[in-house]
């Protein structure tokens, strides 16, 4: 009887501690959202939804709008994902299916170490190395061969959208690659061996068995990478140029919501400017919420189609 009571007490204690932790996290999120919205109240009242369509950011006349910043945020995050996701999934496949055992641990460790590099260090590398290299070698080549596309026509610049996109790519790759590696490693060996035994090549096995089995997880990994790219501030602020106008091409200086928030919040001149920066934080929270909800909906549909849910 005593042992049973102790066992029940342990179960109750575990449930209580876990429940308090979950409730505490939920309460923390609610308080965070409340504080950000409260800080943005003045700007919400002054500009309303017109804040999303306005391109003005004038600290002298106290007029603010987020349209150009939203554009910069979505472009940098979108381009970074377009580059990073194929590379990251390829790395995950290589480490889980193709790499010799002697290479899996060191290469996997290097990928994880890339994720541990502080963003300010990556931004400094972008200023000193990446930006000048792009300005002297890559951007002139892109202009010469892709200049017929308006977005790739312009003048080389060591700061702008392109360095910011590549810095974000370096941040997204290790996250998606690590998750992809774990996902591909979790595919039952019997399924892969069965496909190979039926005459499928390794690529056919990967395409027809491994990827469909983990497609929901891959979608979640991509969404996590998108959230990382949208929310990055310091490294982007160091290389994007901080322009107050919408860029006409991928080489021009620009800005994002997160980098503008990080660069100006401490030194705000007026309360309305501080409130407008908080409004940017509200937009980032909404983007994160929509992204997470969309990811869950997509994952559930994929699992339902595959008969897992």
C-alpha cells in the first residue's frame, strides 16, 4: 500500500510540475504579446492598418509605415529559403544515407557548429569578407548574365539585399539540415531495404520511400527556418544597408522589420517612434503565428493523406 501511494504521489507530482511548466510558458507568451501590443497601442491608434501600406519612415515629422520593411523582410527570408532548403535537405540526405560512417560524425558536427556561431560574428564576416567579394566578383557577373531581369539589373554594392540573403542562408542551412538528417535517419530500415530489394535505385528509394515518409517533418523544418530568417536582426542589420526606401534590385541597400527594430529601439526620439517599432514587433508576431498555424495544417494534411493521422 505504501509503495502504491508513493507511486501515485510521484505520478501526481510529475503531472503537477509538467502542468505548471506548460501553464507558465503559456502565461509568459500571453504576457509577452500583451506587452508588445500595449507598447504599440499609440501607433495602432495613430496609423491603424494604413501602417502596413505606407512606405514613409520619417523621424523628423513623426510619420511611420512598414510597407518597405515588410517587403525587405519577406524578400530576404524568401530568397534565403530558396537557396538554403535544397542545400540543407541534400546535406541531411548525404549524412543519413550516402556519407561513409567515418565522415558522418565530423561533417554533422561541423554543420551543428555553424548553427552555434553568434549572429554578430556572421554579420562581421559579411561586412569584411562576403560583401566585398560579392561586390567585386559575383554581382558584376550576375548583372552581365541576368541583367535582362529587372530584379537582377543594377549596380554592385557591398551592402544590400544579396549579402543579407546569403547571411540568412548560412543561418537557415544548419537548422534545416540537422532536422532533415534526424528525419531521414528515422525512416525504418525495413522500408528502405525492401525498396532496394525490389530493384529500386538509391535515388528511387529516397524519392519514393524516404522523402514521402518524412515530408510532414520537412515542411515543419522549412517553416522553422523561415521563422529564423524572418526574426534575425543583428547580422542582417550589419550587411543590409539600412535604407529607408524600397530596393529596386537585389543589390540595393534595404532594411527589414527585425533589423530596424534592433537598430532604432534604444535610441528612439519620440514615443510614437517607439510605439511604431513595437508595431513592427506585432507584425513579426503575427507572421510567426500564421507561419506556425500554416505549418501545422500542412503537416496534418500530409499525414492524413499518407494514412498516419
